[in-house]
């Protein structure tokens, strides 16, 4: 099983690819809504990509209030 750090790195790489931002342009503690300037619909598209990548499903209640990559990665890691 990958470590939380490895999951965090993969989540960041997926976000970089999905939103076409420079590699290294995102950090684990970034608020993805503010940093990427995205809305909830765009966040759902990224979440769908992440769920497919990790072969998991994240229930809505687990994502309430999650806005940074580190917390998102921790929730993903708990499902692996």
C-alpha cells in the first residue's frame, strides 16, 4: 500500500495534469479552490478522475469541508 505522502504526490500530479498547471505549481497545503480558481463542478471532475485512478469511491460526507490536497490525500489513503 502506498504511503500518505505517495498518495499526496499522485493527487498533486493528477491535479497538475487535469488543470494544466506547471509541475511544482501546487503544494499539499494549497486550497485547491483558491489556488486553481475552480468551482465545485470542476472539483467534482477532478474528484472523479482521482477516484478512477485509485479505484475507490469517496462518499460526499467524507469530502465535506475538504479544500486542501493533503486532507484529500489522507481521505483517499484511508480508503485504499
